[in-house]
C-alpha cells in the first residue's frame, strides 16, 4: 500500500456526518453496544463494496494488460474533484458556511436520523453505519489505486481491509476509548465535530483541489506515457 492510498483513506475519514453520528451514539444510554454495531456495519459494508470493486477492476486490467482503466478513472475523478471545488468556491453549490450552525453538519433527513441515534436500536445503529459510509469520490479513487497495484486476490482483500480500517479510524478509536473514558471521549469528539463543521467549506475546497490536481495530472501522465 502506497502513500497515495493512505492519503485518500485519511481524507475519506473526515466526514462531519459520521462524526455527528458517532457523537450521538456516544451520548446514548448504551453507547458501547450501539457504537460497536455502527462500526461493525460500517466496516462490513465498506469492505464488501471495496473487495467487489477492486476484484472487478483487477479483472479488467488482467484482460487488457495495461493500466488504461486506472488512468481513465484517475483523470475522470480528478476533473470531477476540481469541478466540485470550483463550484463550491464560486458559490454555485450549497456551501456549509451559508447554513445556520445547526444545519451545517448534515441535511435535514440525516439530522433527524442523528437525533434518533441518541436513543438507538441496534438496527438503527447498523443502518446509520451504512448510511454515513456510502462510497464517495475519494473512496473510489482509493480502490482504483489499490487495483492498479495488481495484487492477487488475497493481497487485494488485505489492502482493502487496511484502507477501510484507516477510513474508520474515528469510530474505531471512539469505541476503544469509550470503554475506559466515555465522557472524555464524547467531549473530545464533540469538539472535533464542531471544528470540522465550522470549517467544512474550507476543508472540502482544499481537499478537492489537491486531489483534483493530483489525479488529473496522474491520469494525463499515465495515458500519454
């Protein structure tokens, strides 16, 4: 696993909606049980999708014998990331900074879900784990990079599991810390959540610009090499 894949996993980990869901679960009457269900469901869902995608991409590469698929996915993802960043910077997309403080973290339906997570059932915690960890652009670019390493099946599965583990660093860390210090863990995560919500627009623009430039260049370079 290279630095490109690790960086994408870390960027993917910064999801204000996931932070808010974990914080809500830590505030519930049975935080450890609910957070465990949430984390296991998130990991199982993301890992399953990742293994299927990497296996499919690897199969295409075996058939073609070249990395054209990686190049096209990288170029398309890079251009999409730059377009998203430009749209947000120009104010053409709804910016988190233009919402009220309460509305910044997540849209209305997801806010309702997060409110319900303060008194969750196991089924609701599992559903929230899946909902807050749906595949996004950074995740797909990471899977594309894993597939381009041309691992065997076992190596590809291992890389996907490590990638998803890094992505879910916040839920895993919160679960581990909540065993000994639940109050301190909730307070710390609350501060992190509020900071990321208040700076969400700047963080998103910076992340998408960096990722967009890198993968646009990578895509063009590998296509013309």
